[in-house]
């Protein structure tokens, strides 16, 4: 059974993330969509909220599990028996960061491979950061995020 891990902060999960999840779920027998700590990012949504949103938007995928870990991604992959870390690429600036991450992960454990999926062109400009900024300024994020996330953003901003 081929297992993979799609790691991220998912604050919030976007249509771009969901596209990568959908495509990776067709490539692997089981996909773990896992929220990892990133101490350099200030999150809008709590861990519990992000888990709930991810579970809601991935509910239709029978071979997808949503999880959380404070371990390094390669350590988590080994824990769940995954041999692949899936990453999405939007543009060349993503590639530089992801290449450095891939080399670091390979240094830590060369038995876990990194697989990069290019985002679809209609999702290439979407980032969680830009979605939060747009929503914070009370503009529509329709199409940038799944509807449940759009509603969660509206509620969060109105708090």
C-alpha cells in the first residue's frame, strides 16, 4: 500500500490545497493531510478549527485522513508508514523554498521522497496569506476557498 503525506499549515485550506489533495488522493492508496507546526507563521484559525475545516472539505475522499503533528514531516511520514511527502508548487519562488526543504528532508531521511505537483493555473495565485488579507478587508474570497471556509472566514473576521 502506497501512502503519502501532504503537510501544511492550512490556515485556511484553500481551493489550491484542495486541488492538490484531490489529485494526490488519486495517486496514492492513502493520503494523510497533516497540519504541522510552523513557528514562523501566525495563524488566524486555531488548530481545532483548521482540523475541523480540513475534515469537512476532505470528507468525500475515502482514502484521505486529516491529522496534526508537531514532529518533522519526515518523522511523521515514517510513523504512519508513508514513503512520500507531497508538495504543491505555484511559481518559481515556491520552487526555491521547496527545493531547500526537499534537500533538508533528504538529509534527515533519504527513504522518504518528495513529490511536487504543479498547481493548476487558475489556482496559481492563491495563498492562505492572500486569502486572509482579502477577507480581512471585507472582499469576497468566493472560489479561492471552499464555501465552508469562506463562511468560517466571515465569522472569524466579524468576531
